[in-house]
């Protein structure tokens, strides 16, 4: 039995070395690098990229002024969102006391929808919010992700990291297992990526749908037979923060094309 | 009176939110690992290697092929997450193989490999459809082990 305990201690030591090493020398790699040539070409061509339909839907919503309304998003931010600053978009999720602490880009859009346009609030991941988020994030295409990691964000990132490495579901797996420990290896015909979020909301060839980050989290949870959290939940916000800051420096690709 | 009411409310809230452990399935075969092996067949069942081979490549069965290279030439796209299982029986005994299928976390606490016959009460936030259930049945585990021991 002593041998068993020693082996467990050895395995623990090895895992700490691996985790530490990856934290020190970690180079983020976009899911784009894991794609074949034709899928990359589809993403890069704005007429071929099926996600651009959602960008256009978002632009329409951005300019929509309902009969009794005085303003649209475009009234402040420009018809094509030209007054939005890509460098600011690249900082989401942000820490903003006014928005109640940790706030995603969708939270920010939702805030304007409810308070500036005085509309009935929409639930998180409502297709209209996802379309607006896709349109706005697309304005920052190519801008490097630049999420704050110090100050009030630091303890939140730590919470996100804990969720990221918590085992869930009947398969008893964590995000960490696929996207850190085994990234680059083959799960049957599919190469495991780093699970970077710089292309969200993204167009998925498998489902033919634009997919928000929180929806994607739900798909992962269901794949390991876990009970998913709700889109917009505290857990998914913390995961979004951890995943986004892990990709700091990667160019925003919204709408990315993925499988 | 108010304090009492608050207490009652608190107690009922705690009672309803506390995570209830599912009961073990009535047919769950208890097993015990010794020296990193389970030498006894689960419930004394006898495995069938042909069924085990079919389960190993079945995406709705054991799906070993998702992560491992298997000596199954007619299938393409074998996974590379775990070690290849070619000649695995020359490296491990039957009992060692059984423990690795049943609960690999006993061997490596950091493994990605699901415990196919792990105590289901140890899993976290399981979807309702799988709550309190093992991934494979004891018979399926024995079928897979019976196939693995032929891989010499």
C-alpha cells in the first residue's frame, strides 16, 4: 500500500510541474491554427463567411429605431458602429462597478438596450443580443484580446481557474483536461484546441448556427454528461473571464468559423 | 416568534438545497482495488471478447477508440489522447486492466479517462439522465476486459 501512496504523491508532483510549466511558458494559439485551409479561407472571406449574416442582423438591430423611440444604438455609436473603439471592445469582459462588477460585452449591450433605449430587458443569450454582440465584436476584428488581469480581476480569474479545472458530469472531466493537458491530440478525428474564445460568437459548421461562448460552454458540459449552468450565470461569466484572459494577445476573429 | 420563523425557513431552505446523494444502483457490483488491480471479475461475471471489441469501437458503448489507438485496422481516426492499446496485455495483468477500465483515477488522480464503473456518487453535477448511473454495466466492463487480455 505504501507504493500506492508514493505513486499518488509522484503523480501529484508531476501534475504540479506540468500546470506550473504551462502557466509560465504558455503561448496562446487560436483555434484558427487548428483548421484546414478551406475552412480558414471561408472564415477570411467576408462574403463566404456564414457568420457575416449575423453581423448584418446585428447592424440592422443597431440601427433600429422603434416608432416611439428617440434614439438607436447608432445615434451614439455611428451607423456602422464607427464611433466604437476596437481597443475598448478588446478589453471585455471588464470590471465595472457601475455594471455590477464583472461584465461581459453582452452585459454592456444589454445595459444600453434596457437603460439607454428603455426597452424591456432580454434574457442572456437572446438571439438579438448575440447578433448585437457579434456585430460589435466584429468591429474589433484583428485587435488583440486585452483583458485586465490585475486589481479586482485577479481574484475573479482565480475563481474562473478553479471552475476550469473542476471535474463535472458522469465523465468526470474538466475543461483543463482537454484544452491544457491534451491540447493538440486527436479525439477521434478532431484535434483538441486550446479552447480559445477570441472568435466568439462563432459560426459552427456542425450545427449551422452562430454560437455564443456561453452556449458553447453548455455543449461541453452536455458532452461530459453534466448538468450545464445557465447562460449568463456567475459560473459561465467567471469561465468566460478565465478563458478570455488566457487568450490575451490573440486577434479577435468574430465571427470565427469552426466545426 | 420571528426568530423561530426565520429559523424554520432557514432549516427548510437548507434541507431543500443540500445536494442529495443518489442511492447506488441496486445491481451495483462492489469492487476493491488491491495493489493497483481488481483481480476479481465484477459480480463474478464472465466477459465475451467479441462483444468487448464491438463496445470498444462503439461511440455509444465504451468508445475506447475516441482516445486510444486500437488494434482494429478496419476503423480509421483512432484517438491519441491515451496510450495505444496495441499489445496492452503484455504490459498489464487482467486485474490491472480491470482497474484501469473501472476507475483510472485510482491509478492517476489527474487522468482525463472516465471511470467506467466508478462509484457514481463521486461524480459532480451529473445530468439528470445519468444521475446515479455507471458509464458502463458490469457485464460491459467484463466484456471489454475479456477483449483487452487477448491483446498480447
